[in-house]
């Protein structure tokens, strides 16, 4: 079975012009042509195109893709193995970026008061000021936002670094409980949820259980927070939300 250039462009989500270019540079030469000279692509051509698009998405230049695909020592399995390795590395990098963004968002909600050099030292390449406008729009009228801003104004670079370390430690401990299979209402897990609440109260604003539950819901409703927690461990956003709710219920029963 063979396919026209228009059909292949539709399958792959690319333009006919792109396929013409690949043909012209010898990267993807169709295996057949009609008597009228029109390109016809076989299933083997489509397999090669898939490999090309994989490598292109990973940032490889077309010249290097041609060398990789034309290597006589390589086979389809080796290409897939290489791509899997590259994609895994990309995923790990994106997870680190997502975690840094989440830290920047939380820190900005608290009101960063650092020089550009200090912000880089604490938060890396991500500028927490990028989220300042949204934070003020969403929470600017609340007492919690004003209190967070007031407290943040007194924080030094070392204070922020300590905050980041403790936040990472709490998140890591909750992720470990999830990995161990503990239910979110297990005593060890609700104790960590309480530690999380007290951490917010100590560093940012007075966070009662009701406010804490609202934060927990935000972790699963705001895709940026969800992505950050999922980057730490899959399922962690919902697990955090449920642990926070269980801790609030435990406190209500005790009261």
C-alpha cells in the first residue's frame, strides 16, 4: 500500500512543502512515483518519517538526523532505545523546571524581597516576580496576602533558602508515604499535613484548617500546582489534597 504526499502530510501533521523539502535533501525520498511523477509513500517510508519527526522534536538538526537514520549499524529498536533515553532525560529536566516554578510561585505569594542576584541563588533561573501580578489579582484583597507580604519584607536570603529546604523536605516526606502505600488519612500522613499547615502559618500567614483545605483543592485544580506535585511523584497532588482534608477532619473531631 502506498500513500500520496497529501495523505502523508495529514497523517503526520506536517505540510506538503515539508515533505517536498525532505525529498529534495534526500532525508525522506518516497519509494515510488506514479506514471505522472507524483510521490507515493510506502509504510516503510512512514516509519522513517516517524523517526525523523521524533528526532526533530528532540531538537536534532536535519543533517544529523540523516546521519543517524542512515547508519548501517543502527536498527529500528536501537533508534527507539535512543529516543526513549533522550525523552526520559527531557522529562527529568522538565520535572526539575516545574519544581522550580512551583517554588517561585509559592515564594512570590509570600512576597519576595531579594536582589536579582539573591533571587537567582535561591530560585535558580526562574524569576518569582513573573507571578506577582497574578498573585495580587487573586489574593490581593485578602488578609492572608497582606500578612504574607508583611512577613516577607523581613526575610533575608538565608531565610528564603531555609524556607525552600523545609518545603522540599515536607513534600519529600509526603511523597515517601505515598510510595509506601499509606492511605492519606494514616496518622503519619496527617501529621505531615499538619506540619505543612504549621509551616505556612510560621513563614507566611496564619493558615487555619479551612484555609489549608482551600490550598489543597488548589493543588488539584490549578494545573501548575498539579504539575509540580506530579513531578515530585505521580499522584502526589491528589494525595496532598486528601491528606490535608483528613487532617482537618481529625482536628475537627478532636475539637
